[in-house]
C-alpha cells in the first residue's frame, strides 16, 4: 500500500483539480446580502492522513443567506476571575478547581508564563431576531503578535443538568467582519458528556461531543444551513473580544432557555476530551494554585473557562456548574441516557433531524 501512495496522491490531485474546475457558485435567492465563503482547496498535504482515497472530499463553496449583524437586546453579562494584576506571581488564588470543572489556567505548562489573550474577563449574551451573540473578552492581546491567538468556545446546557449538549469553537485568525469559515459546532448525540458524576471526575469512558455538526472547512453543516455559527473580533470597552453568533432556530421546537458558559484554549480543544477532569487525573492536569501539591500546570494548561449562566429562565441555584449556586455546589449523579426527552436529541429534535 505504502509504495502506491505517491501515485494515489497524484490521482487524487488530478481528480480534485477536475472537480474544482466544475464548481459554479449558485446565486442567492433572497434579498439578504449574501457573502460567499471562499472555496477550500484540499491538497494532498492537507487531506486526512488516514488511508488515501481515490475520491477525496470536494468541498463545495457555500452561499450564506442568514448573516449576523449585532445583538440588539442586552440579556446577560457575567465575569470570570482574571489575573492581570498578579500574573507575575505565576499562580492563581481562586477560580481554578479542577475537580469541579472550573478552570483558571491562562498560563503555559510548567513555566507558568502568562497568556493574556486566553484570560477570560467578561462573557455576555445578546440576541436579535435570528441569532444569539456571545461576546467573550480577554485581558489583552497576545504579547508577541498583538492579536487574539486562542480558540474560544461556548458550551450550551439546555436542560440545566450540568451535562452540556452543544460545543461551539473558533480558530484564529480573527477578522472584524463575521465569518463562518473558522468556527465549528459539535453535538453530544449519545448524551454522555460529564459521565456518571456530571460535575465531578469519574472514570466513565465517554466520547465527549462526538459529532461534528458544523465545520465549513470540512464541508460539514446541518442540512440546508451553512449559516449556523459565526465569529468576529470585537471589543468590550477597551478589552479585546470575540463574538460568536449562532442561530436561534435550534431552539425552535421549544422555548429559548438554556445555560451557557465559555472557554478559551491556546489550541483548538479536542471535543472528545470533555469534561477534562474525566479524561485527565489531577496529577496529570497539574494545578495553578501554589498551595496545591499538583502545582504547576502540566497537561491541562493554556485554558480558561467559566461557570454557567442561565438565559431565558430564573436559575433555582442548584444547577450543576452554574454561577449562582446557593450554599455550595453539590454533586450531580446521573447515568448517561442516549435516548429519551432529556437526551441531547430529545431536546434538540430539529437540529438532530438535520444532522443525523
Ligand atoms: Ca476561569
Ligand atoms: Ca479568567
Ligand atoms: Ca444538559
Ligand atoms: Ca458523547
């Protein structure tokens, strides 16, 4: 097999070129100003490294119809711990509790060099008719490049049981115009994020958010809808920020109520590794607090995340991973159930129908 590889790659390239030449963008049919994403050129180098195939994926250019502008109704703002004043101590006093899935780790592994463009400060949500807009602001740009270099993300937990169903992530570089080209969305179709003890470490062998449902670079989007998720760079007063927009229709079959949190990472997170404390031990992960025997950060470094805030409903105060937990957060034990009304696809019937 191995010695045929160059020939296969050459054939694949020829096929690809032949296909690329026949692509003709289709015209938009609505009055909304369309933005055509650039076609993604798949080269043998960029193609998946698994078995070479004679039929490489040809990614058709998409024509965007529903394009975000700006949220008009201000709905909620929350704050994360931030480390801009004492980062040179190379430690975090509060906000990093690995076993509770609460991370405050905007530092490099072992050396504990501060990464201001990963240190989440504020997270807020607005909406308009078609989109929710989640803004995440950071302490500062990356010191070397003066840009936002991280991957930023949103987790959505619709039934507030601590087990998020949807993960949205972004990839640098960012532009001030919304683009759908460097975002991805993942779904936990078998509803096992969090394992048996949702908000504490356990050894349940879960697969996290196992389904890619949106990634235009892979040609993946829900049936008929290449407009699901977008990102742009913006500001939050004088702080640099990204804004992630996602379409509201995913809640169409019920009310627009959910809990949500945000995260940052220096590299795009692996959606299979959620929640991190189910896939790494505390020793492997390291710690950001010098009082912790696992200090410094090790395999779980250069990340930040936040507690979850409710949208569209009043939190009771016992929501696992929630920001407003009264009298201390308690453990939430629940065996994952892939089916039924509380499963991911039980809650997101329309979305699952378009991706299954
Ligand atoms: Ca945090
Ligand atoms: Ca932070
Ligand atoms: Ca849930
Ligand atoms: Ca899963």
